[in-house]
C-alpha cells in the first residue's frame, strides 16, 4: 500500500517566522510532488509542485525534494495569519494515482 | 474561465439510499478524478475517468461507480449508502496528455448519511 505520511500537528508558528512542513512517501517510483492548502470547510488549493531534486521557490513558499530519502518539505517564510490552514502533501506515483497525506494543521500565532 | 464545478453542494440521505454527484471539469481538461475526504483526514482516491472509461481505482467497494460523458463531465454514484459514507466528495480535473499534470479541485459536495 503506497503511503504518504505527514505529522498531523497542529504546528504553531509565530507570525513572521518560518513554518516548516514535512512529508515522506513510500513509493520510490513517485514522479511528481504537490503541496495543497486547505482552509476549513473549503476544497484543496494547489500552492506548489516540484518534480526534480532540490529546491523550488515561489514567493514566500519553497518546496524541497529529496528522492533518495523519499522526503518532501514546504517552507513558508514570513508566516502570516492567513497561512493558518491544513497543508496536504500529494504524490503522483508510477501508477499515475495522486495520493494525499492526512495533512498538517498549521496555526500562525499573531 | 470556469473552474471545476460540482453539484449539489450539500446532500442529506438515509442509509440504504443511492446518490449521484456531478462534476464539470475546468475548461481544457479531459480527465476527472474523484476523492472522498472524511473529517480530519486527507482526500482518499476513489477513481479516475479519461476518454469515458475508468482508468484507475482506489480501495473503494463496487458500491462506488462512475461515468464520464463525451463533454468530459462526470458523475459519481454511490449505492446502498452507509453511515460511513458521510464525507466531503471532491472532484478534480486535469489534462491527461501532459505528464506530471496538476489536479484542480471543485468546491466539493458535502454528503451526510443519516
């Protein structure tokens, strides 16, 4: 059973600090990796995607991928109260199914 | 440019009944995937439709079935509803011909089974 694991949190981070969210996956053949943000009562919204090892930056967000360690992370710089949400890690494996983790609840403290 | 649209937004059913949920994909998208999200959990993959056929399926019983129409819209049918089927049902669309293509979600249908 292919799995995507995330710490459920909640992760509490002071406003203006860096929030670090982590995710591990079991399928070594996974090809693409996504981070979705989900506000309470809303549907998931894509915020980052990464396909190659290394870092990818987009504004305040940085996605990091290490395929050898089967690890993907999301860094949020200068955290804002509006960043408070559940962050879902999603992985597209060799069988072309996109599998989601359970999500990490992030709470930005004003 | 219309995004992914789902209907209805909320639905209340009783055990044993049948339900049909509907989804129209984002313009330019030809693939529809359905997910079930229970409270406090991540979305669970139900199945994916492309070219009017089921292409991939997750660990869901045969009570869950679907259909895709020539205009790429899709339906999710659930028969013999159980209390445990209460969840947010999410439809996501993408473009099949592109590798590593991203999913875009609709606003979901909240199903309550009493």
